[in-house]
C-alpha cells in the first residue's frame, strides 16, 4: 500500500485501559488514609515519566495524612491493587483496527514510556503479541516522551519513514513526541487525558473503531 507505511501505537490508555487502573490504585490508597486524590490532580503527569514517580505520590500523601505508609508499603499496596483492578481486554476498537492493519499488510508497533516488564507481559496477556512483534519501551531509549525517541526507534526497527507513519496517542506529551518524530498523529482521548491539549493532533476520534484503513491512508496522503 503506497503512502501509509506503518501505524505505531502508544500503549497505556490506547491499547489497554491501564491508566484507570493506575489512578484507581493510587486513589484507593489515598482514600484509606482519609485523603482525596482527584482526576484533575492526576491527569497532568499522564504521558510523561518523572523520576521518583512512586515516591512523589507517597511523599505527597505523607504531607497530607499522618496515616500514610512508608514507600515500601505504599508500593506493595499499589502493586496489589493494580493486580486486582487491571483488565487485559483491549480498548474499544483496538482488535478490529489491528486485524484490519494486518489484513492490509501495514506493519504495526508499540511505542511506550512504560517499562518493558509491564508492556510486553500485558500485550501477551491481551492476546495481541502476534500483532505487535515490534515493541519499543522506556528501557530502549535514553529520553522518554515528550522526546521523540521511542517513535523514532519504532520506525527504525520497522524500516519505515516517520513521515509515512501514523502514531495513535491519548495524551498531550504523546502527541508532542510523535510530532517531533515527524509522524502524523491521531488522538484518542482517554477519560483521564481528555483534559490535555490535543489540538496538535492531525485527527481526533472517540475510539479506535472510528478508524479505517481508508482514513489512515488519507491522513498520510494529506
């Protein structure tokens, strides 16, 4: 297929609804300590990586509640809650879209800021590993989103030109990352990232089921 060479997906919030899981785990820990954690407080950091991410939320809780656990206990409880809450069912329209891309022989990849130990295992649990033989994570690059590194590395591994590739994202930093890599971008806002400024995306849709090969091809050819 001329024009469209590849489609590269963000993972959290695009393929799996793991962003809700992560938020809910933190919110429940805060609730156990008598403190509220709101989506507005949480959403700004989605799509980026901050060193000491876990420690940041634990430290904030300790400043607000004398019932806050130490970091080790906080992390253990967060892990327990995430395991209990996570769903490995792909988000709406994802299976249909990746199947259509496979039928059209359009290569796909994942470009994620999350670590490989999470992304690769979750892709396998979701039954999508055969659709995503190329997975680039935070472990593979020096700079994370909003830097373009994960998208550039994904394109390099696929052997495709970034300018003829499309990135599917749910966050402002993710859109910035893909645009900096020279790719066309599609925003599918997650309920936690709909507050982000996604105006830089070339196209915005409600879910992956709104996308067709024809739409993707037209976007690259535009």
